[in-house]
C-alpha cells in the first residue's frame, strides 16, 4: 500500500542509491519501495553509479558522502558534468554522519542539493526524497521547455525573412535569393552581381544623436536603395549598418562600378533629414560578380569576401569591383 506521503508521480521517479555498505543500500531500497517508489537502482561504488547514469538518467541520486576511491563530493562533480552534457538535472542528496555549518557549506559549494544524517528514522528520509521528486521533475520540465523554446526561436528566425525596421529582406533572405540567382545564371546565362553597402561611422552618429536617428537613417537608406535599383533587383538589410544588393547582368562588363555610381551618389551626396536635423553619413560600396563558369560558393562566403573589402571601398571614396576569389577552403 502506498503511503499518504508518497507523491502521486512516484512511479515516474528514478532513484539511484549508492553506498559501499550493502546493508545501508538495502534498508533504503526497502523504505523507498514501501513508500511507492519502483524505479530504484543500487550501486555499491561511485563509478558504478556513474555507469548507471550514463546508461539511463536518474531523477534522484542518494549517495554516501564517505566512500572509497571516489567520495560523494567528487561523485557530485561528475554528475553535474554529466547533467550539463545531457541537458538534464539530477537532485543529489548525500548521506553523512557529519554535522555543522562547515559541512553543510562544503556540500552545497560542490553542487549538492541536500544532505541528511544517517539515521534509522525513515520518515525524514522519505520526506526529503518526496520533496526532491517534485523539484527534480520541475527542473527537468523547465530544461525541456527551455530547449523547446530555443528550437522554436531558431525555427522562427529561419522562417522570418524580413528586417523589422526597414521591411526589407534580411541576410537569410538575401542568401536564398543569391542561390536562386546563381541557378538562373546556370540555366539562362548571365552574371550574378552582388554588392554590399555599408553606412560608415554609425557608432559616432548614435553617440551624438541617439538610436532613433540611426533608425531614421536606416529607413531612408532602404528607400534610397529601392529607388535606385531596377524592379527585379533584390535589396536586403543584412546587418545593423549593412545592406546587400543582387542584380542579374548580361555579362561581367555590366557588373561594373559605374552600375552603382547612382546608388553611391544618392547615399553620399545627400544629407539625411532626421528629427535632429540634417545628418551626413558616408557609405562604402563593394561589388563582386559570379558567372555560370564560377565554382559555386556558399552565399555566406561571397558576402564575407565582399565585406572584407568595404574598408578599401571606403578609402577609395567610390564603388569598387572585386574579382571573386575563395579565401578559405569551402566547408564540408
């Protein structure tokens, strides 16, 4: 018969009892079984307990503090490492004859959740195990929920293709469009022309005028870029001060700085009207073209390659064209 103090989910709780004294293990096993716990495993050494936990997780580890080869504190450290690897939580209770604040502090500093003095009184033991059952389940439910939330956030980021401030596509969107453009070039010819546009010295603008002015400049830049390109060209915001442009051109001769002169002038020769008055910001533009004969790189490789040359474009004070060159081995 299950006692009234037994938690309703006792049959879902896994307990490992570890003590080099077999008599102690058996006494605890009987007490837990009489209280409604069914999943009880016995280990007579810390190493055996670790092997059990690697095979199947336990909600509660009830271990003797003083054991040969590996004591309860060292075992606790190993279990905490295993918990971190498996994204689980084990409630650890040490059995000890030690008393005093110093012992208590030492145990807690090593990651122990609770400890109880060795005693023939099973009431206190069962009360603590019942509390440990509730806490262990709650902690593991939280870990699972957090893992699921992180996964959902990752999926949401993958599906979310647009920048909140400008309404343009984001980096993921530009990378997908880059792949589509490369396939189009393979099938129908032409060149995939990719340009990056960077607004310079935005940190200084933020310090002087605030983030609200930065947002206004970014929105205005998005508008100017959209007005300066052809209807089928792609414009995206791929970083706080970084924009990407994709164009399909007939050949490499058309993927030329002159094709971006109007864009460069619209960003550099006109001040931005903001709530703090007119603000002047410079922009750097670097361009790279890839045709059907190019070994297809990953979009992120191309974007990274172009971004590495934006300082050069900024110093030049005009758009620059870069011949594509893979700077590192392609990832597997």
